[in-house]
C-alpha cells in the first residue's frame, strides 16, 4: 500500500512539474506585448517607434522604412507582410498596435 502512495505522489509531482514548465515556457513576446499600449502609425513612425512593435528590431524597422519610402506609404497594414521576416504570425501579433492613419501613441509600460 505504501508503494502505491509513493507512486501516486511521484506521479502527481511529475504532473505538476510538467504543468509548471508549460506555463513558464510561454513565448517571451507575450510579456513584451502586454507592456505595449497605444498604436504605431506605420506611415509616419520613426525607426524607434517601429521598434516598439512586437517582433520588430532595428533591421526590420529599417526595412519597414525602406518599403514605406519605396511604395510612397502604406495603404493597408497587410502590406507589412512584404517586409522580409514579417510573416502572417508576426503580422497577427502586431496588428492590434498598427495603423496607417492617425497619431502614433505607442508606449512601453
């Protein structure tokens, strides 16, 4: 009987450890996204403002600026998918924070 109790306890501990690892392994960008408030106008934003967006570093920000200059501005947020490294998943992650009109109000909290 003691063996079954130890086995059950060990199984429970393993299960709890696995659940803990799964929660701890959530994507790092989720924490970064939660700290962003406001929006970025991709037609007027600076490189620094673009870098506030999830998944956008210095090189992608510069690529966005180059595409904006080349195309004369963005008519749609979907045009960001033309930037190398911005796929549908990355675009979906930043979509709540991106606009083509209005003032850039984004801030990291």
